C-alpha cells in the first residue's frame, strides 16, 4: 500500500509534467532568440555593404576597361593563360 501512494501521483502528476516540460522546451528552441535576430540583421547589413562595394568596383572597372567582363569570361583570349594548362584541366575532369 505504501508504494502505491508514490506510484499513482508519479504517473498522474510527474509523467504529464515531464512530457509538457519537454514539449515547451522544443517549442521555445525552434524560435529565434533576440541574439539570433541581431545576428541576422548584422549579416544582412554586411551583405548589403559588400554588394555596394562590389557595384562600385564594377563601375570603376567599366570606366577603366569597358571589355573587362569579356576578358573575365574568357581568360584565354587575353593571352595571360597558357592554353596547354587549360587542355590539361579538361582532360583531368
């Protein structure tokens, strides 16, 4: 009779409490914290600044060398890269 007094409350009180406790833990873990939101905002600001800098570099390059995109797309046309190296890379792939 003495062990029944402990087992019954453990089943009807302890077990539901334990289940509900971990359910609330899982739900709160799935949300973003304030630190996470600040980190996302900082990363967004950083990416925007990097994009602005890249646009500035592209404008400068376009003013200095109007055909820089074609040269970047086909480095063999510049004569700066050895064609045999490029052929060796194609064979490796």
